[in-house]
C-alpha cells in the first residue's frame, strides 16, 4: 500500500512516502504552500498520479492536546481536497515531529524529515 504523509507548514508542505510492502519511509518532496490553491492542486495531482492509497496528515495540537488555529486551517485545507482524491484522509498528532526531524541526518529537507517522522510514528502506532 502506498502511503503519503503530509506535514503542513505555512511556507512549505513536506511529504514522506512508504510502500508498506518494502516498509521503508522515504522523503517525497516539498510543495510550496504560499499559494494555497496551487498547493492543493499540486497535492491532489500527486496523490492521483502516484496512486496513493492512504494519506496521513499531521495535526499540530497544543501541548495539552487541544486544537489551535493552525489545526483548524489544516482541517479546512483537507476538506477542500479529500472528496477530489476519493481517499479518506487520516489525521495524526504531529507534536514534536520538527524537533525529531532536526536531529535526523541526511540530505532531505526539514519539511520532508518532519513528514517522515510523522509517517514512521503513524506506522508504529498502527502496526497490526
């Protein structure tokens, strides 16, 4: 199964990818998020073109587990494309992903690394 992790930032959207058959999480690029309409179109096109079967989106909760303005913006953004892609988007707590990404080595961007950490955490929690 092809899974795409999406880490929304105000400037960039980081992407991480995994094929559960090989069970390796990889960086999958960055989408410029300054133009929200263009970013949505690019993300939808990528999901369709790459035949992504599951999308996991990070939600930035506060330290006490509550939603904030960024959380609400991400939910609205996802509502704008979920029907288009025909896949139920799963949300996952992204607290601390950026800090973990900052400790990672390698050539991927911080945005991609955050998406990779998000996806790795999701896969560990949902391992059957």
